[in-house]
């Protein structure tokens, strides 16, 4: 069983490494170059595999498919509504770069919702210490709030890069966050919270025997590490030469791409990175607490052993 858990952890960490590598390639690639074109496929493949491999063990096979369907339906519906009405994200439209489309929503958007949704969900479980307990009010109502906040942090770094710098979608009225309206982030929190909350309520009705009873801390460590995969790109952007000297229009004003990259890297370093490190620290704390001699059982055994030794010594005759 221990070997099996170790293999699961190695597989998950390997997928994390592939996603990190793919995003690093994307950062160093030149605009319209081969690296920019092919590296997203590497990242998507690793993250989708992670979603189903990690998710089927942590949540259960039925649960992970329920998760994907829930995220897809809610995400696609609100994307479509907002494109037509401006609610809840604001007025925007996708460009031809994002084709093909399902209605007015790019096909590639929904897998992104699902993979980052699951990574945020799993990382939220780590943060609120629900890796070994998967029921109760905190799991049902607390995890969705934390997971939605993690999604907003990701979108705050991602949206200006994909919309303003790469022109994958266009905000009609612009906005204060490098051309992105603040309404977008309020809408993003609302929609992602609805996704997670709906799944959390559906999850209670799914078979619990599909979830692994005991999963190693290293297995869970892969979740916050995968959450850091996109920050690899965001933090590398200001350090590479790709896009240097180019300008982009932000609310009608030309701004150097380097400035956008630098500010987004600082934002990422102040949001996504700390929460991922918090999750990692939480797992390390749990691991230390479970070490022999630190948990309640270990301390009891230790005291009993010491007491036994004291009794043996007390029965010995005094001698030099």
C-alpha cells in the first residue's frame, strides 16, 4: 500500500514538473513562435491528466466527472450570458485567435475552467486542512469560498496577459486593471463560487467508497505545486527578452509590454505564490504532527516506555 501511494505521488509530481516546464517554455518563446504555439498543449495535457488522476483518487471517479460536468455547464452558461449582456463579467468578446467556438465561447476555455477549478479546489482543501477529512460544514461551505478566492487570484494575473498583451479577448469598455474591468473579478468570484458550491452539495450524494481512505501528504503536495505552474510563466515574463520593446494599448494609452509583465509578476508574487506556500506549509505542519512522538498516540507510547524504564531502574539495587 505504501509503495502504491508513493507511485501515485511520483506520478502527480511528474505531471507538475511537465506543467512547470511547459509554462517556462511559453514564457521564453517569441510571439508567434513554435514554443508559444506548442507549449500550451504540453501544459494542457499535464493538467488534464492531473485533474483525472489526482481527482479520481482524492474525490472519486464519479465525483471527478460530476465536477467536470458541473464546472462546464455553469462556466459555459455564464460566459455566454456575459458575452451577450455584460453580466456578470462585463462586456467582452473573444477574438478569432481563440477558435474554434462552442456558440460564442471558445472550446479551449472550458478545459481551462476545469483544470484550474480542480487545482484550486484541491489546494483549498489543503489550506483548510480537509485532506484527511472530506465531509462536514467546512468541506461543504468553506472549501468553495477558498477555492473561488484562489481562482480570482489566478484570473487577476492571467486576464491582463491574455487579453491586453495577447489580444485573445477584448474588453469593450476597458478597465483599471490593465484594461480589465473590476466587475470581471467580482463576477469571477460569484461564478466560480457557484461552481464549487454546486459541486460540494452534489458531492455528498456520490459514493464515498471510491475515495482513497489514506493518501500521503506528498500526494496532496502536488496540488499547491500545480497551482504554481502558471506563476512560473508570470514570474519569468519580465526576465526574458520575448516582447521586449513592444507596446500594447491599455485604455487607449500605449504601455510597454515589459511594464505589464513586471507588474503582473509582482502581483503574482503577492497573491498566488504566498497562498500556495501557505498550503505547502500546512502540509508540512500536518506531516510533523503525524511523526512518531509528536501525535497523541506517539506521546502516550513514549511516556509509557519511559515509565517502564523508570520502574526497572527503581527495582535495581543501588551500586556504583
